[in-house]
C-alpha cells in the first residue's frame, strides 16, 4: 500500500515528467513537420478544431515504461490530406483514399512519439511505444481518467491548426 508521502513524491515526479514530455513533444512536432512534411509549425495556444464537413482525424501512439502515456495528434481531415500529399510528394488530388490519409497520420504520430521516446530513453526513462491508432469523426475529444495528467499543445501551419494532447499516467502505481 502506498502512503501519503510516497504518493506526494510520485505526483512530483509525474509533474516533472509531464513538463519534460510537453517540451519534447513540442520539439518533436516542429522537427517532424519540418523534416517530413516541409511545413514550419508555430506554437500557439491550443484550440478546439472547428467542425467541418470532412471531420477530424486523430493519430495516437502510446509509450510504456518508466514514463507511461499517450500522445494524440488532432487535425482536420482537409489538413491531414495536405500533410499526406506533402509526405508522399504527390498532389492533394492524388490523395484518393482515407487509407492513405490514415497511414500518413499514423506514421506522423509514430515519428513524433518515437522522437519523444528516444529522448526519454536518453534521459534514463526507458520505455517502448505502441502501434499507431487512428480515429475519425466529428468534434472528437478524448476523455481522461482523473489520475492522468493532461497537457494540450497548440500549433499552426499557415491557416491550419494542429493539436497535440499528452496524457501521462504514473507508471509506479
């Protein structure tokens, strides 16, 4: 059984990890978008993505170990098609299936979380990552349990918004 002092210490460690992972996620999004999509993304306050007829797409990849959590990347489907075309070196008109967009968003999510995972391991927090998952729909949001720390990070590429959401759980409980 965990006593109050141990719980307080674990919460302090978790908060420190959350700050590190927030910083790493910000760097990862900027670097991955620049290197893989040739888009410079600016940091902005996180915003809910406006509803569109095409809907939204969320790519997610988890990490498990000394640090445990999930990173979600939210985008409007129209922006995800632009990302897909740029990643594949084709025109937006040549992005002809949801599967292409899903694969690109899954791979982008995997690269962002892979960047974070690598830096966590370098800092003495070994962890492994899960396979990417994709969710599509209208006005999507992720519900989180109370014991999970949530950090929302906003980005902008031109007129397009991207939201990165980090959920972090205490891996010692």
